[in-house]
C-alpha cells in the first residue's frame, strides 16, 4: 500500500510545478522527479494528471487562507482589503512571475478539460460569494450604501485582482500588484484609511 | 523560395491554435496540419515555435483595432468605452472560452520564454499608454478631473478587463464580459450615458 506521506510529497511538487509552469507546461515526470520518485509510482497516488491538478487546485485554495474573510475582529471593508493585501504579500513571497494559480488555470484549461474548467469556475464563484458576504456586512455596518449591487462589486474586485496579477507576471514587478489598492479597491469601495 | 501566401496560412492557423489552446497546448504539427501543410515545411517560414508566436501576437494586436482609440468623432470617454465594447463583441464573436490572447500568453509564457514575456509586457504597456492618451483628452475636455492619476486609471481598466475575460473563459458566459461596464468602467471613469 502506498505511503500517505509520499502522496503529500507528490501533491506539494505538483503544486509547485503547476504554479510555476502551468498545466500544459508540467508533465507527470517533472512532478515525480521533483518529488524524488520514479515516474511509475505516480499512479499509486493519482489516476491521471487531471486528477492531480484537481487536488492541487484544492490545496492552492486552502493556502490562500479565505477564513481571514470571516475574522470579525476587523471591520468589513478593512478586513476585505487586508485579504487582498495578504494575497499580494503571498504572491510577492512566492514570486510575482507565478501569478495566481486559479487565474493561470482559467487561462489554460478552459478549452481542454471540462473537469478542471468546472473546478476553476467553482473557485471563482466561491471566492466571489465570500467577498459578497463581507460586502453585505459592510452595508449592515453603514460602510457601503445599501443601493450597491454587491455581487457586481465583488466580481469586479476579483476580476481586477486577477488581471493585476496577470500583468504582474510579465512585469515581474510588485508595484504592479500594489496598483490594485489605489487604482481599484479604494475607489470602487470608497474605502479610506481610518485616521489613527 | 517559399510562397508568401503559404506563410500567411501558417500565421492564420497559428493565431487560431494559440488563441484556442494556448502556447504550450499547440504544437508546430497542429499548426501545419491546420494549414494543410507538411510539418517539415514549417521551417521555410519560421525558425521556431517561439518566433511564430511572436508574429501571431503582433497579428492579434492588429486585429484588436486600437486605431479606434484615435477616432476623434467620438468624445474621449465614450470612445474609450466603445473600444472595450468592441473588444467584448470581438471576444463573444470568437468565443468567450478563448479569452484575450495577450492575457493567455501572459499567464503561460512568463516563466518560459523571455522573448515572449517581453512581447506580452510591451503589449500591455502599449495598450495602457494608448488608454492613458484618451484619458488625457478626457481631462482636456473636462470629462475627468485633472486630479486623477491617469496612468493608474488606465492600467486599472486594462487589468479589470483582462481579469473579466479570464473569468469569462471558465463561465463561458458573455454576461461575465458585460459586468465590466457597470462594475468597473462606469464607476472608475464616472462615465454616464449621454441623454439622447
């Protein structure tokens, strides 16, 4: 029976490879080589590259710490902004050239794998729903007008974030990431720093 | 000597393949098959897949009709909005699942080909500069406050557009594309439809 710890090594290597080189740019052998395993052992853990990619997408989502969006110790808009600040620090730490793996997969797999496309679409929907929830709290707290279309605002923020990271991949410059806050987040939400 | 008309067929096939399947998802043989040519003939026209991709990026840019941004028969903000409306109709016509080829390449090639990465980065910069020019006219015409950071506004619009198309690739829904206008363009520029 395959050792669970080795499956974890395969998943970690796959996450690293897919995030760096994309779905089509990473082969099963690249992953097993990176995990220090023979290629043939791959099928002890996954039935296909596609199944492995589905697992890495799930892990990538966990690593983005969406639970921060429910941290009620911060007021809603400040908490939402901190979520994007965290994602920005995270991508700078991992290398802006890697971008967002959800966005990278959206770009590559839409025309190729219905299962991956569906997983990426669900990733977008889940994220937009979580952002919408925080915006709903912001309305309740009087931080946003009740007239606002919250789902539209949430998807607009997510779209702008994804496009920002796409551009940052080719500039390789964290300043491209930083543009999101004064360029999109603050004007669309009306957020302003609390006077300290 | 190779016939120029056949080179055009290779370029058209490459543009179609790269836009649909991405850089890593399209092989030289896919392109020559689609052009109805033997694989070996490819090297009569291009020295490498990378060189062919650079040419398709150039052609893709031409097809987006950026000269519309200089059409002075429309006031600046209406003209800029019409530019994005045109790009939206264009992607719906070609299939939202294809997305924007510049964005797709940004996602895929940043970590792989310095030449392609540079071409994609130049594509972003050129586009943002053209948008900034129109915004400058908008300030001169009193459509925008002279206090606005026009380069930041231009890059924010382009980022949001690219992220919108990335999401639309996985929803496959043109309504995702349409969200850009009420969600981003109109609130960021303060555009409102002229009363007719």
